[in-house]
C-alpha cells in the first residue's frame, strides 16, 4: 500500500453493518463552494471540475458532502457517476447528503411520507444514483418541533426500501440528539461545526454521540478560510474583502470569539507548529479537529476545477500533534470567548429564536 493510502486507510471512518457497512474518507470534500462559484470569483469548466473529483477518488479520498439545496453540486456528482461508470462509482465513491427540507414548504404544515420521499427522490435524480449512501437530516426548527421524529421515521422507511443506506443528523445539539435517542433512532453521524474557535461540540454533543454510537463529522475547521496563512499578520478584514457567504458567516463567529489580535496569536502558533512538522498552519488546524473526541472525519470545502488541494488533505493525515502541541493551541483558543456561552449548543444559529 502506497504512502498516503496507508494514512487514509488507517483513519477511514467505518460505520459498520448497522449503517450500511459504509466507509467514509477521514477528510471529505465539501461541495458547497461549487454551488456558489459566483461568490468566489472563479468559473471552472465542468470537465475540469469532474477531472479533479476523479483524481480525489483515485487517491482514495472519495467521500463527497453536499446538501439538498446544492443542485449544481448534485449534478456534478451525477457527472462523476457517468465518468467513472456505475461499478467503479459504487466501489470508490461515498456520498454524504445533508437533507435540509424547507419546513415552510410543507403543504398544510403536516409532514407526510410523500414530502420526505419526494425530497430524497429529487437528490437521487439529480445525482443519477439508485440510492443515497448517507442522509443527514438538518432540521431547522430543532427539538421543539414535533415533526422531527416523524421525519426520521419516514427516512427509516426509505432505508427499508433501499433508497438510503444510512441515516445521520446535521447540526444537532444535545436536545435534538436526546429526543432522537429516546425514540430509538439510530444515527450513524452528526455533522457539526468544530474548530479551535468554535468548540461547542466538545461541551455536550461529543460525549452524548459517543455514548450512543454516533460519530461526529466536523465542518468549519478553517472558518471558511479565515484560519489560514492568508490572514496571518494582516490587518483586520472588512466584510467587503471576505470571500463568499461562508467566510462572512464565520467572520461574525470570530468577532464574537474575541479581538483580531488574539486570533493572530492563534494563527502564529498554528504556523509555528506547521514549521515544526513540515506542514502548513491549515493542516495543523484540520488535524486538531480530526483528533478531537469521537470525531470520525472532517469536511473541507473544495474548489474543484480551480485548485484541488488533494495533496494538502492527504498531508493532514500525516501530522502527529503531541499533547504539548494541543495544550498550546487550546491555551490560545481559550483566550477568546467560549461560543457555547454566546450561541448555545451546536446548530442554535440555524434555529428560530424564542
């Protein structure tokens, strides 16, 4: 087994037979940036984009994360399916599909099996696949909406029909998880924001998921690109220079965490550790997230067709942070506010305020 393949295989997230026997790459490719190409000042051709996706599959990192709202990204997965052929696609590619239903679009407000099945069928059609590997439910109203359990029941029915192989959650806090577990719902994964700045998942969610056999998938590990060497030693940015909606979102998080000067201290330590291990500051930040309790994988936004970043993702798996390294990073992270005390639990930023 070649060099990088050893690290990929060693850290692969294996969900077991209860969850379709799926194996997920430890570093997944988030396709949200492909949906908003106009926000990032690049317009790659579809051929170039699919070629980069094929390269990732050939290198053993063949897990792609996308949302029901990302129609362009779904069509690109369909293009990848056609490029690879059915057999190779099913053997080498795993799709992580976040289903985020428009609650306000539910006819009469009553959730039905047809509404759920129609939502899943739309993704099946766009992606040109017969089944979705892992469907993660993103339920904006939270646990206080009584339709949450019904949504999972209908997804379980679709799993029985063979349209879904495994079921997970996205942006679930402890309250949502406890409700699901109390109803006997088995969740393969819970995808949540997790970075050195946003450590809310480590307060309650990580332990609760671990106790119930649910692995965490972390996104936002680089704050949409803010936690990178590009911003090291720079002046505090304004909204006008931020690169897209996601970066603007994380900028508001960073402002609530603490001042720009403290963030610079954290970036400096990331750079220092990167030099120590012959890698980048970004790879250190990603590996910190991957090393956290019960984290099975991280999602990193990908601009296929512009820059692949596949070598950076592979190199992340080779980084070995010591306890002393982690203590330094967490000391710097704790110089700012704990975002759990600011926003509340995971996903609260998406839920209606009461």
